[in-house]
């Protein structure tokens, strides 16, 4: 399982003649298997932090260690391998490939990893069953409900059996009942030992995490730890 350590992380963007500090001196350690909510107002740096953690955006300063290894110094191919094999991404807007079926979307990370078709077929079949999508396997995203699309996205994010799941507003485009179903799926993965980091504006979802990082103006201004989250949704 993956231990995350950020030390002095800065991330800056140039907008016209201005330099915007999206992240400012972020130093935080996350133990393997933790359940962490990242909260704060729009523009506070939540999604940028998730992108740095997912090796999608490089920091401009500081170090990011994954199991003690500074992954920001790695080449693009090695970073891509870590993203593919150790990190799963779940987004608010699903980010499914429109022309691919649910089955094909779920299989995509394994195709990119060069896993043989026979192995892909068996693992995708299990994922479709596990996520209640067996009868939607050959449907394209535009033929699925929002909740089904998010379940496809989670199945795709976990098909490589990652150690870390990064979820950016995973319930943001869903109705309350469907959002609760998605939350339960993510929490079940965390209960199996997967490290779960969730960016959310939803106070109820944020309160379920055992730890909450609250951000303002690119900085972590509060690091709140709680006891284990309650079973079942409140």
C-alpha cells in the first residue's frame, strides 16, 4: 500500500501578465489506507492538489514521495507507469470514451498496459458483475444513466487494482440517492485497504472521511482527524 508525503509543494500558473499560486507550500503526509476528504471554496487549489498527487501536474517546487521515492524526478514514461498501475482516477464528469462500450471503457487501462486479451476478459467480466453492470456491458456512455457511467468510471479506475484512488467531486453530477450508492462503493474500496482521497464540496460526504484537509488560497489551513466513519449513510 502506498504512503504519500508532500513537502513544500508549490504550483504556479501564468495568466496573462500575472502569476497565480495555485498551491503554496503544501506539506502533508498520508498513510496507506487513509480516507481523506479535501475541501474548500472554489479556486482554493483542491483539484490542482489532486492533479499533483496523480502525477498529472508537476509541482514547481517541493518534493512528492510515494513510498519514500521522489516521483517528481522520474521520467514521463515511469510516471505514466505509476499512474497506470498504482493510481486510479474518478472524475465528476466521468471522462469515459464516448465511442467505447462500458466493457471497452473498463478494459482500456489493461489494453494500455499490454495485458493479454484473455486476462482482460476475465477481469472485466468480474468488474461488470461486481458493479452491477453486467446487463449494460455493451452500452455506450450515452446509453447509460449518470450513476451507471460513474460505476463504469470507478470500475475502470480500479481494474488495475491501484493502491490509491483520487476522486474529484465523484458525486457532483449525481442525484442524492445515486451519489450515496457511489459513496458506498468508494468506501468499500477503502475498507479493503485502498487509500482514498476525495475532493468534494458536499459537507455530508466530507464528514464521512476520517480525515479532512481544508484548503484556502492554495494552502492547507486545517488538518482535521476524526474517528472511523459510521457504517451506513447518515
